[in-house]
C-alpha cells in the first residue's frame, strides 16, 4: 500500500463523482480525511433544487471537517444550450451567442448567468467555456452548438467575454478542449472512441490554440486538455497524456500558470492506455494537475488516487512536480470563500 502521506497528497488531485442524489458515506469519509480535491455533479445528482442543496451542504460540511478545512472544487458542465447539467442560465448555446445581434454582450450575459446558476446551487467551478473553433459546419463541435464560430478571433472574443463575466461573479471558468476539437468530424467523439486530428502544426496553433491566448490573458483559472491525438505535436498520445502538449504548448509556449484538468478518465479515447490507475499516472506524468473521475463511481477516484500515490512512493512521479500540482489545486480551492 502507498504511504498515508502520499495518499493524502494524491487525493488532493482527484475530482470524484457519485451515483444518484445523495453523496455516499464512503465519499464523505474521503473528503473528511482530506483526500479529495473536488466533486463533479451531473443531472442525476440534482433531481430537484432542494435535493442538490442538501447534497452540496453535505459535501461542504465534510470538507469543513477535513484537516485543512479548504473548500472543495464543486463543479459541473454549464455551457449553455444543450449542455446544461442544471436548470437555468445560460439558455443560449455558444452557436446562438455567436449569431446574436450583440455577440459579445450575449456572451457576457451567458457567463454571468452561468455563474448565478452555479453559485445559487453552491458550486464554484464551471467546466466552460468551450474554445473549439469549428472548421466545417455541422461537424462534431458545431452540431451540438458548442462552438462560438469558425474563426479564432470570434471564439477568442466571445469565450473571453463569457469567462470574464463568470469569474467576476466568483465562479472559476475552464477553457476547453486544448488544443482544440474544432477539426473533429461529426462522429469523432472522444467520449466514445479514439480520435486523431491530423491538423498541420501552423494551422493548429493559428486556429486551435489562438483563443487560449486570449483566455489566459483574461485570467482563466483552469484549462481542460482534449483526449484527441494531434500528430503535429505528439503522434502517440492524446493531448491530456502528452507532456509535449501540456508542458510544451500550454505551459511553456502559451504561459498558462493555472490549474490543468483532464477530461473524463473513463473516456473511450483512452481504451489503449490501461485502467484508471494507468491513465491517472500517465496524465500526471504529462503535467495534468486535476484528474476528472466522472464515471459516477467513488471507487474510480480511489483507484486513481492509489495509483498516483504508489507512483509517487516509487519515484516514478517526481516529488517536486507532484507538490507543485497539489499547490496549484490547493491555491484554487483556498481562493474561494469558506463555506
């Protein structure tokens, strides 16, 4: 078994999830022990506003009993349009915002609306906005109306307006899916299967990455990496498992200093990369700070934490780098008012 100290450190990089409408006792115990960074919530966790408030109160109370008492990262996907886990704003999708008479104003109102919806429910992190620049109408990201437009300038302007308004209201924003899913064809869904996007490097940087410059300059607090493979950067590994993408492009080239977060560790795109523990360690090696265990299974989060702790004890994961990741996550958590 990994050491108790390593397990505590590892847990502070894990975002848990759970089934149903009530946080299970084992998750609350993990939170009380200080071995969880946060919890992602889905529609099934919120059958009514009252039940969601009760669940969030339980999660917050458990966090207050932890050794640090630091707030949890309580998050969901509230992009707008078809992708909303909670009822309420933002009603407009990214595509509708891009087509509005006043796109920048609509984006800002959507960001403020998202913050209001999440804050009312007691949440503090939104896994939005999407900064993917679609390259063909009705492709994967455009079909679900999740892209602001087909030019990086438009996506940069509207994505930054959304995130700035949201963060001004106290809810952290997450720019996704770095370095961009805008070239994915209609059926290329990384949730379901591996996706390779052979975009030339110059185009990837000029289109896919460009909105992140604006988002980083605008102070976005988290960036989520894509699970697609980009041969121009790394022919073998999805972006979120690639140090060339996370450390080379996002950290060094674009200068991002905030928290990196994976997409769902259970995604079909990672079928060739082992079990939960293997994927967690690979993501950490690549430079991902937070690991998103969103299968609605507390044991998934436990498996990720145990694997990280074992890799830390064995020396496979560098102690300094590990503590740096934990420090970034802890700084984000403590930046929120205590519950």
